[in-house]
């Protein structure tokens, strides 16, 4: 399918954690089909495998591949857990940037920043706090441009500053929660003095 070719080529830039020999399933297709499965409601490695098993023939035809059977759930787990989160995040940011091309008439864009707590990330047994993410959302195209994990001992403010710098948002309108309405927020921190 031509509409997925840009994303497949971006997935091809992610280093494959597997050895060179014995790769029955190409990494870009495993990643794309895993995304399809998760969007369809799969929330486990077995769920991804079930999706692939049910849709294997259609996927083979649509993407001109010849999978005789879906990968085992353990193979899917090995592949996905072996990926670098930074590499995967970069690919999704690049893909969102490609999709998020502003109309020619648009001079200024509106980007909304919002923090969310990840459902099910709290672990009372191990005394782990719930994980929080800050997302950058392009209002005009309804795309999440990027997200960043908020440090456990911090809040959204440093994460928002880092994300604004990484996304090069100068000249655009950025909306944030009330906690960001502080004096000196937009000014860089003073350099440390040496004794």
C-alpha cells in the first residue's frame, strides 16, 4: 500500500536487534503490523500475534509479502523489547512532521501541550509512582507531534521547555496548563557561577 511506504521506510531506519541470519520477518513490517494490531485493540504480544494470524493473508496481499505464518508472540516480544525507545520516538516524530505539513496559507500554528498519567503505570507493590508524559498536539492537523516522559522528581515545566526546543516552535502559538504561567518561564536559566 503506497500510503504506508513513507512510514515503512522510516521503520527501516531503526536498528534491528536481531542477528543477521534467520530473519524470517522484516522489521518494518513487524512494526507496522504491530501498530495496526494495537490500534485495533491488541494490548499484549499474544494479541498482536492473534491479529497477524487473522489478517495474515490480507496483509500478504496488500504489502506484497509472503509470510506463511505469523511470528510467535515470543518473537514479537523479543523484537519489540530489543528496540531503542529513542530510535522509535525519532521515527514517530519524523513521521508526524511529514504528516503535519502546514497549509501554505498558515503562517502561525497552534500547538497544545498537555500532560497525562499513563493508565496502569502505578505499581504499589514496588512503590513506583504512575508515569507521566507530556504531549505536543498540532491543533490544525489533529496530530501528536511528539511526547516526552516527565521525570519522576520533576513536573511538566522542564519537560515542556525541552520539547519546545526540540520541536523548534519559535513563531508559533503554544498553549499549556496553568502551571506554566510563571514569570521567567520563557527566559533561560542563569549560568552557574564558579567559585
